């Protein structure tokens, strides 16, 4: 199948370059607060954080849906503020909410998008056919999208974004609300695009497993700022050691441990999490510490550090506690539009 995304020849120019990027809305709300990062050509880069962290606003500035307040933003060396039309022609974008018309067929959706993207009339059918084939939707091309599952809708949206042959693909929460099977299919498609065509992909996500599975590098965002940036492995290694969770019989006001025991990273009344270099050796020391303070330990467990622990260390709160309401809402949205 011929499916050239125009990424075979890569220069040293960054795919995305943001410097002190800032977006301030009315009432002085800083949705994005002076962030700087660079995305290499051919990598999958993730913005990880809860709702309200500034991830979607960052993407909207890239695709010129909202103007940046200050700072600099370049797409493949092109200034977003000075040449918005040129930038839009290089990008493919899949928003978080459903962007396809469920009362049309898959082919009709892509045809409309191709026309809106000014795809040459002689090339439209071939591009549509290639995009549908690549997303494994050819056999359902003439079915109404309302008959699609949530995962198929998301793959159709990616196919739609590929019609104008983007150099960079922006995916806003690509698997939110999908069941595990559909989510894996979407992940497979994303990795395939990157590996086979070298497509530069930026995703926003609150899903730690998604970021860990897909991203070469991750920027953890909280309250409009980037707290830390690195590879998933380096970020987890930076947390260091093991996470001990102690469930207590009564609330504990202890805010620190002796250095040889570990560091408290989360104190939630009767449940305390301690970061330590060696969990097995630390458990008896932790138990003795609470006993010496007259506090009963009801249970104690050990886990290896994950991206939620990284988020806790740098953003000072848990990521997982902020996302379930939005997941349920999006899942209902997909269900309502499907049969």
C-alpha cells in the first residue's frame, strides 16, 4: 500500500519547539504558564496530567485554534503566530470529543474532510482508500458511523486526520472512554504509524499506562506548568526505590521519617506512602517506627514506582484520583453515538 506521510527525510529541525509558552484567559487565568519543551522528529511525545493541567490548551495553540499570549511556538521551524496557514497544513488533529458525523458513512466523513483540507480532486479517492485500509476499516467504509464501536470511531478519526498527509499528528486523549480491547487496537495503530512512517506524534493523556506504553518521552503537566520531563524509564528511576503503603489504625501526624527509613510522599489520614531505597529492609523499620509512636499498623504493602508516583513526587498529588468522572462522561458519549 502506498501511504507516504512525507516523513522519510528528517532534518535536525525540531518537530515542535515551545519556549516560555503562555496562555492567559480572562480573569488572569493562566491555562499554560511559561512552558518550554522540544519534540524531536519521529518520536512519540506525551503531555501527561489531569483535566485542567493545560494539555488541551497547549494543543489548541499548536493548531492555531487559540492564540498564544506570550512565548514562542514553532512547528518544523515555522512560527505558529506568523504563518498559521502553513502550520495547519502540516498537522493532523484528533480532538478528545467525537469529531466524526455518525449519520454519515466512514467514506463520506473522509470525503468531506478531504475537501475541507483542499486535497486535490484526483488524489481524494486514493487517499481515502489508503487511510481506511491502514486503519483496518475498508470493509466498513460504507457503513454508517453510528454502527461503529467506540474504538472504530477513534480509528476513523485518526484515518480522517491522515487524509491530508500530516507531518505531525496531534492526539488529544486518544483512548479515553474506550474498553480495554479497543484501547489496545488504538495503541497498536498509533505505534504502527510511528514505526512504519516515522510520523511524529504528540498525545495528551491522563492515563499512566498509555503514556508508559506509547511515549518515548513525557512531560508531566500540573496547573499549567511542566513539573518534569524525561523518558518513562528515567522518570520512574528518578523516583527511586520502592513505595511502601502503611494502613494505620488511627490518623498519623508524622511528617517525616529518619533518613535511613524513607521519605513520606503521601499522607492521607490513615494511609501513608513512604518512598524507600529497599522496601524489604524498610518494612520492619517502618513498623517499629509507628509502634514507638503508639500507632497500630493494620497492613503494609510494597510496590515498585510507577508514573503516578512520579506525578505525586513532582506535582504533590495523585493523578489517578482526578480522571474517573471524565472517563465515564466520554464513555457515555461514545455509547450514545453508537448503536
